[in-house]
């Protein structure tokens, strides 16, 4: 058997044209889908590598600067706390100073976990940090209730009112319920011909699942390591089965076909012998996989990592430019804070600052 470490691109499933002949329409569609998947997989791999590299650079290059900025901000809050006790400031100035200290302390506790500033916050804020967090959660609960009642027209409270992911899940379930009710109403009005067409489509989807399982079963029979006596062969079969099982559980039909060619020496010609019905099933599976991969790519723009990718990722040149800009900005902020700390040693400068607050 072939070494599983052989590069994947050497085994991209493609149907070759026979000598002097042309590919059929389905065969061309199959080749186009596998080429599209290969391209999408490479693009996804490059973006994931870019995110991993950017995260490491954030940890190595940006977080140390951020930590220094936070320390300077803590020193500034403590400086303002000491200034508050001076008889130099008038009543209105002290009120502004108290609001400033409480606000800065709250941000440092909330964003950077500086729990050591909780006593300082509570000293100047009208309510404790704990009470403020409770109010934020109550506001979140109220927003969730408003969404349910205004958008979806019912007053059910979410099970976990402060868990936004759970709230979104409940919204999704309600949307699915309404969509199902709509489909049921439509289904009751369908003609027998329409229903028969849909039943046929469902049967085809079932066959698609069977086709996927057939590839997996064939690979599992040939690669199962339990009966292998040779230790070297057994070791790589175990690794091969990990790849096969992972591809199957990920619904990665393209990868199953690729592994079938790689591990079982399946020639490209064998794909050309597939009957049209089976080829249609394969194309449907590959089309679904194309959609899934395209959705994953969209997540780099609109998903949870979208903002991070936009700010820090890209080509090596783009990434270097983005990190230079970020470090320059943080470096400028650090210098500004240090200058401000020196300046605010003079109470008069604090008074001047409060005039602008």
C-alpha cells in the first residue's frame, strides 16, 4: 500500500478523457466540482494558517505592549485617587474626578480582569462593581425579552437569559418551528405529482448517504489494522484509518474519494466507469460540500473571526503592514500615557484636564 504521507494534490479525484474521446456532461461536472473543492480547501487552509500565525503574533508582539498600557492606566487611576484627597480641588472638580476614576477602574476590571481595582471603583461609583454587572445582565435579559416579543410576537422568556448563544439558539428554534409550519401548510396544498417529485428527491438523498458509506466501508475493510501482523504496516494503517474516519465523520466526501485513490490504488479510469446514477449521487455530495466550504470562507468575513481576520490577517506582506500599524498605534498610546503621567503630577494639570471632561 502507498505511504499515507504522499501529498494530497497528487490524488485529486478526476475523470480522464479516453483516448480520442470526450468526457460526458456528468463527468465534466464531477471534475469541475472536485477542482472547485480542491481550490476551496487550499484557500481555507491558507486562511486558517494565517489566523494561527496572526494569533501567535498578537500574543508575541501586541499583548506585551497592551499589558504595559494597562499598567500605565492603573498607575493613572491610582494617581487620580491620590489627587482626590487634596484640598486643592473644588466640589464640582471632585465630582468629575470621582466619575473619571470610577469609569476608568470599571473598564480595567471588565476588559482586563484587574480585580485589584474593585475597591477603588466601589469607593467612587454610585453602586458597586458587582451591582453594575448585575444591572448589565438585567439589561441583557430585557433586550432578549424585547426581541422575543417584538420580532417573534410572543412573550416566552429564554431559559438562560444572560447567555446570548442560548438566546440565539432559541430564536433559531422558533424560526425553524415557524418555517416547518409554513412547509406543512404548503405540503397540504401540493399535488400528487409534486409530492412524488419530492419523495423521489428524498430517496436520492438516501442513496447519496449510501454511496458515502460504501466508500468508507471499502476503505475500512482494506485498512483495518487489527489483523495486520507487520508492525510497520499496522502503524500506518492505524494512521490511515484515523484519516478515513475523520473524513467520514466530517461528511468530507471529496476526502474519502481522495483517500480511496491514495490507499487502495484506485486509478482515475475507475471513476470513468461509474454509472450515471452513481455519478449523479457523487456530484450531489460534492455540490453540498462546495456549499459548506464556501460558507466556511464567508465566516472569515462575517463570522466570529471576521474582525480579527480583517485587522491582522492576509498575505505575509499585508500581515506585516497590519502588525506594524498596530504596534505603532500601541507604542504611541504608551508614550502618550507616560507623558500624561508625568504631566499630571502637577494638580493644576489635573484641573486643566477636568475642564475638558
